[in-house]
C-alpha cells in the first residue's frame, strides 16, 4: 500500500509540475514549485492545490466579453464618459499607458477628499450610506463582527428597510471570522450579500470552497447611487480605529470621490459581483460631475480609477508601480505597510536614484505580520546602499497605501508592495492628476514622514546573525506573502 501511495503521489507531482511550468508567472516561483512537486509530492501537491496557481482562470470581465448585460453596461459607460475625457500630454508621465491598463480614460469633473485614519474615514463612509437614495455597493476585504462591523450591519439594514438596494461583497479569507449569523441577519433584512469566489471549479465549489486561498479580493470599495465612491486601506473593523491592543494606533488613508470617475469603481464592483453571484443589478451609469465642478479648480479634478488583479492579461499593479517609478524625474515617495518588492521594482528604484530622483519609502517600524516584516528587512540594505531613503513610521502601525510622482501625479488605493498585491490579489487604485489633489497627498506624506525615523545600513548590519539569516529565509517565501 505504501508503494502504491508513493507511486500515485509522484504521478500527481509530475502532473502538477507540468501545470506549474505553464501557470506560475515568475521563474523563481516556477522552479521552486517544480522541484518541490517532483521531490516531495506528498507535501507539495496539497500545497500547490491551495497556493500554487498564479492565474485566475475564467473570471468573466465585462470589458473582455462575458454576460451581454455586462457588455451593455460597459457600452453605456464608454459612450457617456467621452464628454468628460481629459487629453493629458504625454509629458505628464506617460498616462496613456495607465489608461491602457485601466481600459478606461482619465475623466474630469471630479472632486476628491483625503480621509486620514479611522474616525474620519468611517464617519464619511457611514454618512455616505445614509445619503443613498437608490442603491449602495459595499465591498471590504475584512468585515468583523465588532463595534464597527455591527454599526455597518445596522446601517445597511436600516437603508434596506427604507427601500435602498444594498449589495455587500466580502473576501472569504479576509473575513474568515465573520459568523454566519451576521450574514443571515443581513439577508433576512433584504440586503444582498455574497463572499467573493476564489474559484468556480466545481470540485472546489462543492467540496472545498474555503481551501483556495491564493487569490483574494483585497478591494475596499463603496459606491452610492453611482455618483459617490470610496476606496482605500480601511476595512470594516474597529482595529482600524486603533482599538486592537496588540497593534495599537492605526495610521491609514481612504479617499472620497465624487464625479464621473466613480463609474470606474462601480464597474470594478459589478465585475466582482457578477463573478460571485451571476447577477447583474440595474445601476446608474450616467456620469455626473461633482456639484462643485465649474467653481474653480476644486471639483474639476482629473482622476483615473485603475482596478488590477490576477485575471488581467498583464500584471497591472506591478506595471503601474514600475511605470510610476520610471516616470519620476525629481522625486518618488511611497508609503506601504508591506514592502517585499520583486527584482523589477528593486531595479526601477535603483535606476531612479542613479538618475537623481529623490526616492523615499515609508514603512512601519513594526508590522502586524512578522514574516512579512522579516522578508522586508532582507531587501532594505541593497536599497539603502544605492541611496534610497527608508523611513520607519514610529507613531503606530502605518497601513496607508499611497505614492507621489514629482508634482505630476499621486495615488491612493489598496495596493501593497508585495507579490500578493502586485500579482495575486484583486486591488484598486485612484490615480490623481489635479495639482490640488497632488498637493494634499504631498502634505499628508510630509506629515507622516515627520513621524518617522530614517533607517541606516549600519542599523541593519547590527542585527543578530540569526535575525539576518531569518530575514533572508523569509524573503524566499516572497511569492506567497
């Protein structure tokens, strides 16, 4: 029996090694999986089934076909958005490439507001839900059954009682502790709620729906009536108010968006909803400028919403970051809680410094995921020696995701600088091209940097030998972190 088991295991290992050869995106990941599957298949085959695939096959994208109702909705968006399209000169950092990645143009007539930390963000989100007249689309990676989660639940139920159509989407992995009771209460109250499906394969759907954890929907999106939208780093949990005793003070950023670019957020939600439920709700696709548009610069901002994920034909988030770095001429500032970049981004940062760009990376002093923190320490000496400035945020845990390119562009969204965000997660980013919005991001980052301490090579070299070795070992796991 043992011999039979080994024979079957090695046959399966060989079969999955062939799949890894065709599916895994990076050469390092491919080599690691192929060797493991051939040498220790009885361990590697189950691991590959859960973590190995790096392509999200079969995702029905409205912009690449799919349900005719989705195609009709997209047709409306493309037709109505033309009158708000902004022609950006290519000297503004090559925005045409980003438009191609987004499959949407830069649109004017928007108004944005930065929301700093939990109190301000949740106040804005909940007030927006109260303003909903027709429908509300709500999507979080994490929803918890705590004070913030229950406040969200109660508000969603109240809006549903008032006749507002409410749609809620959450990620199975990020919301794994969400009790079924919470979901049942929303459904009984008339709220449409679903988990994002990581696979439609019948065997995973029927037998192991929670086991496929490689693909996660990390987006945090809210849309009200098609005219207001929110995105950023905060989830529906009181930890984001700094109430987790293990983590403490929580620094984060969300963005409130009004205007035609909200349709990009809505389209992202609709594709995810359709994939998970098969349903295409009737939504408002007529772009409307913000109420303050035409009253000076504020309210007439140019914004591009860029969804990204493993269903894209290209590595959208990775290309966005590399394009931003390569486009910088004076400065590139980045805030990210998880910094485990691949070789392409590391080389882009080094080249930026060599051509005289001020590169500043803001990371947390401590982390909520120790393994990711260790892996980060493995790449920092190389960057510091090149001239990249690394700053450690010391006033709490920094979870904000934003970057600044010269005085020409800024971004706020959900993308972290690790392989999971850049290749495996569904994410969303707002690219801001208005001078006023860029200055607001600049001031926010300056304020964050004032609460940070510079990191030096000497400090990293002074770490114990075991910690340096552990960080190098952790970095080997970068493809799945």
